[in-house]
């Protein structure tokens, strides 16, 4: 009996001790687990806040970069100060909305008065600025103060960018506000200090912007929170420069610690009898959680430096690798090759097959580029259909050319898009590092210039940068500036007129307006040269409008039955071209039947809706459509019938064949004339230079002749002295219409 009593307290104490030790061990394990959970959740939350804060700063920087692309531009300064509303809409307001998503744009003059306004892609009256002025004005004044101060230099020794940005609240909605002065991009345009117009760009911080940031860092449930809504810990404030909170960005907090405890709970209960097992289990789970967090961070790091569509390095990583390659090459006295590759007519693929097919083409192109180059080289996607390739330690230019040839051949193989085979080509610009002091930006600029030359020379080829390309580019820019000055009131640009005669060689049926530029330094520049520059630099619309207006103004004061004007394909792609022609006809008083528009065969091959609509509208108004240089292109009967051409002009190269005395040559010309007759359209022969050509053409049925045999291009005063065009002679006009 006594023995049982003695054992009971011992058992109790042993049991109590074991239970106490077990409870202590369990408490330690639970306490450590709870502490670890809180720390993991807290660290994760801080990381998420940093992600969102960095993402917001990246978005602000993106708005500034996008705005800078049009703020530092000669044309912006010229057209803003000229009050060119259409140009500003197409280039610095509606374009900013459609291309970058900027919600509101204002242009302010030197006195901070609005001269242009856009809301959500729609032009509005400049007075709409008043509703946002109170929020924008402090930032505008801050920028004006910066402009008035002496220029400052950044750490790199360059001028500090003039801009002012802030977060503002417009109508209760937080937004990114960026204000930049419109400044010239070259010394060709100057403006007095203090006379700068300002470009105001606003992008609302809405769920789409927040979602873009969240998608970048793989965070869920991101949303904008108003001030009235209770704020959770998973949120960051949107704060302006004065510390005023405009709203919050919230998201569904990732809680890796809590998730861990939930998953490990059953194991913890089972392992409570063995503290060591529980501890080991927790340590393993913690290691897994840490690995998951590291994986998430690595993924975010990867996304920051790689293109999401192709997985290739993006521009940021490309620039870093190029700098590293140049540093290594300068140390090892090696060469680095840079290839700048662009898919030819990529927009046509998007327009024909859709953007998903375009994305798939970019992915397949990236894969082929990676398969073709060496493992030590780098392929990067710089954006759109542009790729850059860094070739490490190449021997000479020939190596880069061989690789470029392989790439072009690889890309000529068919691509399978949307169950169709698609054939494309690409153009490549090549630049080679030439010494230890090569700058990465300069090398990229040279590759870009070489790519431009490759595209200009026919596409589907590569071009190595040559030193004279810089000089050529400078000369082109100088000619561009001088052409712009000539169109804006300068001198040198004029029109001459080459008459078109009836079969008798005396009756004038009309005249073709030809542009001439007597350059004060270079003399008479070939029209093909400066017209090509006008097309490249976006001036063809202004040049074409001047030619149309001048030709119509001249014709209305003469007895010419009609005047013909050559039109660039780029003009026809403008949806407002037909309205522009109608406006010029109304302004000058010229009847539409007295104007003919000459186009090339390439226009008919385009599938542009704007071109088709413009030609149809012009014909419907009474303006004649003439197909110039017929026979030298690729037109088919279906194109001719579809566009309903009024006249065909046989190219001078065919007329010249008539002097060969070859029967087949005459047959070709006769076939062209017979085709015009069958289509019931008029036909004109260009380049008639001999009496034999004239006789044969008239005998074949061609009753409109143009060429030096009959008359060269004439000045206006010379043209008006011809029989039938003098003020007292009515016969020429009457015969022309007979």
C-alpha cells in the first residue's frame, strides 16, 4: 500500500515534468513558428511596397520619356508657335493618347495661356484647361523658374533636363503630371529664353496603370483606393510634392508565413509529441519558404531585364552587356560587332494577319536569331520588330557580314502564321568598334544609320556603317532645313510647266507642273533628291500642298484647259488629302475638271483604305486621275479596272524604243496604246524627242504628246507666249476641247 503511494507522486512528477517539457518545447516551437510567420509576412509586405513604389516611379519616368520624344523637336516648336492645330493633334496630343495612353494634353504659350487641348483622345477647346489649371499651375510655375535660371549640368557633364513633374488630383482622380518646354532638337530652330511653349501631359493613375505595375511584379488584386476607403497594411499612399495624400494603391497581400503555418499545422500537431521532429520539420518548411521568396525575387529581377514576349534581353540588359563587351574588347584589343536588325514591312503583317500573328512572327524571329548566332553572342529585342545583336571578339568586318548573310538567309525561310505560310525579309545595319574609346551610344547610332541606309537601298540586305554616312546624314538634314525655310516664305522653289500637245503638235491640251529648286549653294537640285528627303522627313505633305496651290493659282489665270500635278503615295495615305484638294480648288476658284492628279503604279498596289478612298473622292469631284510612267511597274488589269483611271501616260523608256526600228519594240508601244483604248481612257506619250517617234505614235492612235520635240518645261512667262494661250487668242482653248 505504501509502495503504491510512493510511486504515485513520482509518476505524477515525472508525468508533470514530461508534460511541462513537452509544453515548453511545444511553446518554443509554436512561438518560433509564429515569430517566423510574422517576420516573413512583414518582409514580404515591405518588398511588395518597394515593388509598387518602384513601379510607380518607373511609370512616371515612362511618361517623361514618352513626352520628351515630342517635346525636344524642331517641328513641335514651329507648329505649336504657328498654332497648327491639326499638326499638334496628330503629333503631340491625340497621338500621345493613341500610342502611349496619355489622357490629357495641354499646350501653353509663353504666357501660360492654353493654345491646344486634348481629353481622352478627343480635341477640346483650349478653355477646357481651366478645370485643371489650379492643380497644374504650381508645377508650371516651378518649371518656368527652372527655365529662367542659368543652365545647370548633371553628373555626366551634360545639361540638366528641363521638366517638372508631380502627382496631382484632377476631379478627385490621382494622376501623373509632367510639364516640359517645347525646345528645338537642333540649332536650325532658335527661340528666345522665356518664349518657350509648354507641353503638359497627364496620365491618370487608374486600375489599368496599377494593373500594369502589379503584372510586372506578379502581385494580385492590385487596385486604386480612394481616400474614403479604410486602408489596409497592403497599400502605399499616392503623395504629391507637398506631402498631400491623393489616394492609395492597394493589393492582396502575399503572406508566405501564414500560408506556411496553415500548410504545416497538421504536421505540427502530430509532431507535438516529439519536439525535435517538429523543429526539424519547421526548419525544412522555412527553407522551402525562403526558396520560394528567392524564386519570386529572381523572377522579378528577370522580368526587369528581359522581354516578356520573346524572353530575350531587353534594352536595359542589352545596353549593359554592350558596355561590358566594349570594356572587355578595349582591354583585350579585340573588336565588337553590333548588328541592328529590323523586319521589313512588319506593319503589313500586323494589318493583314492581326497583331497576334505579328507577335508570333516576333517570337519565331527571335528563336531563329538565337539559333543562328554563337553562344557567347547576345540577341536582344529593343522593341516592336527591332533586334540588336552583340558579336563578341570578331576578327574583322567580314565576320560580321558573314553572320548577317546567315541571318538574312535564315529569315527568308517561310514562317507559319495562322495556318498560313508567310515570307518576310529583314534589313541589318552593321557597326564595328574601332578602338578603345568607342562609346556604346555612338556604336548604336552608327548601326542605326547603317540600318537606315540598308532600308533605303532596297531592304532585305545588310549595310556596313561607313564614315561618309555621317556626312551624308548631315547634308540631308541641311537640305531638309533649307527646304523647310524655302517653303516657309523663302526663295528658290518654283514650278515650271511642260505642255502636252494634240496630234498636230500645235494645239495645247494642257500642261504638267514640274517643281524646281534653284539652291543658292548647290545650284539646281534634282527634284528626285529633295522630294525623297521631304518624304523621309515628313515634309511631303507641306511640299505637295504648296505645289497643288501654286499650280491651281497659276492655271486659274490662264487659258490652259487643265494642269497636271504629280502626287506622292504618302500624300494619298492621308485621310484628309481629298478634302485638302477640294479646299485648294475652292480657294483658288479652279474647276475640278481643270486639275489632273498624276500617280505612280505603286499606288495601285497598296491595300491602303486611305488611298482607295482618296482616289474615289477625287474622281467623284471631277478631278482627273492619271497613271504616270505606265508600263514600268507591276500594275495588272484588275488594279486598273478597280481604281477607274482616267488616263495612262506611256513612259519615255518605251517611246525611246521606237527609234530602234525593231518591230517588237513598236508592238510593245502599240499594245500599251491599244490597252488604253480598250479601257476607254486617254493616253499620253512622254519623252517624245524625234519626229519619227511622233509620226509612229500618232499612227498608232496616241493623240496626246509630251516631250522636248514639242516643248521643254517652260517658265510661266514663256508658256503664256505660246499660241492659243495668249489673252487675246480663244482658238487654242476651243480646239483643246474639241
